[in-house]
C-alpha cells in the first residue's frame, strides 16, 4: 500500500502537471525527481498505474493517455451575475462563483482576477449577512459559515464557527472599478470569466454587454441563449445524475458535470451554476447525511446507485485491508507514547477486529512501522505541549476505532449494503471521512488543532452524538446480514 507521503507527492504532481501523460511517463518523472532531490523512491510502476487509475485528479482519455484538471479547465468559460449591492459598490464577492473552475484547495480569498492583464485590487466591504448567504450556497449549509469565517477580512474569531454569525459581516471583495471606468458594466450585471490557471487560482474577466436597445421589453440574443443554456444544463444534470451520484461534495458533483458537458457548459452566453440550481424546477440542494448535495427535489439520496456499481460499499475501504495509512499509525503511536503504553498488539486490534485475517507480511509491516513511529515520537515527545491536543486526539481515535470496526465488519464480510438503512450508512461514511481528515491534521498541523481546539471539541461532540444515533441500527443490520449466512438444519 502507498503511504500518505507518496500519495501526497503524486497528488501535488498531478495538480501542477500541464501536459498529457501516461502512468509510466509519470512514474519515470517521479523517479527522476526523487533522484535529483536524493530522496528514496519506493513506488513500483504497477502501484503508480493503480493509483492514477483511481485518482480523481487524473482524467483518462482514449489510448491510456491522461490529463489533469489543470489542463481540462484551462481557458474554460464561466459566468458571474452581480447582485444589486455589488453593482452599487463596484465590487464583487468571490463566494462560490468559481466552483468547480478553480482548485478547491485554493482559498477563494487568494484567487486573482485580471482585467486587461492587470490584477484587480482586493479590498473589503461590510455586507448584510442575509444578502451574502446566497453567494456561498454551493458550499452547502454545513460549510458556508466556515468558509465565511476563513476570510481574512472577516475579523471574527474562527472559534465562532458553529455559532450564529452577526447580521453584518466584513468580507474580501474584488474591485470592478477599472471595468466601470471603461464603461463596460453600465448596462449589464454579467461578467464572463476565463480560467487562466486552475491550480494557482487565476481568472480573467471578459465583460459581456447585454444592452437592451430601444425597449425594456426587447430580449437580446445573449439573454435568449442564456435562458436556453439554463434549461440545457439542468437537463444535462438530470440526464447524468445517476453517473454523477452524490460524489464527495457539491464541488465534485459540478466537476463531474463539467467533465460530461464542458462544450455545453462553458460558452460565451453561459449563466452561473448557482443560478441554474436556483431557477430549476427539478433540482435543489438537499440534505445528504450530515452534508448537502445537488439532487432531485423531494427525493432522498440513496447510499448506493449506478455511480457505485463497482463496489458494494459507498466509498473505498480496500486499502485498510492491505495496510494502514501513515497518519493513522502516527496518531496511534503518539497516543501510545502519551499513555506510556507499548502494547502493539492492542493497537493492532483497535484497527483490525479479531475476525480479520491479514497476510503475514502486511501484519509484520504493521508492527514494524508502528514501533518505528513510536520510538521516533518517544524521543521528542512533550506531554505538556501535547496536553490539549492529546485529549482531542484521544477522543478522535476512540470514535475512529468504533466507526472503523463497523466499516471493516461490513467490507470484510462483503455484506450487501443495500439491505442497510441508507441514512445511517451515509452518515457513517461521512463521519469516517471527517475523522480521517481530523487525524491527518493532528499529524501534519497540530498548530491548527491548538488554534481551533474549541471548534474541534464541538465538532467531535457532534460526531459522537451522530455516531451514537446510527450505531444501534447499523449493528442490528450487521446481525441481520450475518443471520442470512446461516441455515438452520432440522
């Protein structure tokens, strides 16, 4: 199994690569780079091929050729519709308007917008919260406030996440004054944007002039085409909904829509995706476990569907049966040092229930890596510095152990998840993904954990409550699935 360091290295490479490639070409480039940097290269061609095939950052073309999202979105067109207050102030708020045309890992507050090859000035303005809420819709209600709080101009403490935000908020804005000075925004509320660099977050603004010549009743050609665009994109989303599925986020859903319909989506007369959803009679942003997704109105999103025909579980957990991610081992090793405990067997069974049988080499590698991490951490461990973070990590690991046990039980015994309650399975997968991200933060950025300790403690409490809510129905479904494997002989 590839460890987190190698995966992260490949992912970063795939974000920056701006030319077509094959897995073998990528493997050769990674090998050459590691040689130049005098770093060990522990990646086989087959491992590289398998990881690229499953990597959402790689887009497969005919002939075993791949391109990256950076290539796919280069020069892509998308639209921004200004609100009345934005027109009045001659600015706009980035919000969710660049989804999915800019890398989701790029902060919206660091995206550079250009007009006539000159970057537009970043500023800040105070807005009524009710007015800005619709500009963050595509993040989902569960993440909207978190994104707003991340704005450097917001001047609110990030520990306020989860609390009700004030009625007026200061946000980063992009000045449109140069466009107004040129007179190109006098008769329009529409900006046409072109992606310069998906990874770096660089966008060019090409204003559209939707002039209404003699009569306010006259609808110009662009307006008519845009209305047709809204209808076409809505129909395309519905058409491909089963292959798009709920995905990992709304961002990923819209990325997949772009993959399938780019020629229709990215036109000079395009509207915005948030407008399309708002206008749609068929689509809406609906609850999905503890998150949100775009789906058909008044329909519950199932845990499995056409989008997941290649597996019985909603997400991939195969890797856990062949090796543990490095950051999870690191978290458990740190916990062992904190507790002054060297019971490696006990940690093994916290991750792998007793019914799991791993091959000898995988098991040996587990103990070897765990002991190695334990010994390294033990050399420089500071119990005082780890006090607050350690308590949060302990709670996260306890919850991870419980969620992981259920997931491994279902996946290892190849149980039919369709017989399980959808809501509980969806929430289980979401909790697991959130815990993975949290455990990774403990390992890679404990300063973030310290800074956000109140928010994380509150988040953990919410996850613990969620898990208590779904645990019994899931365990009952597991018992029912096991019962089907036995036949009573009379």
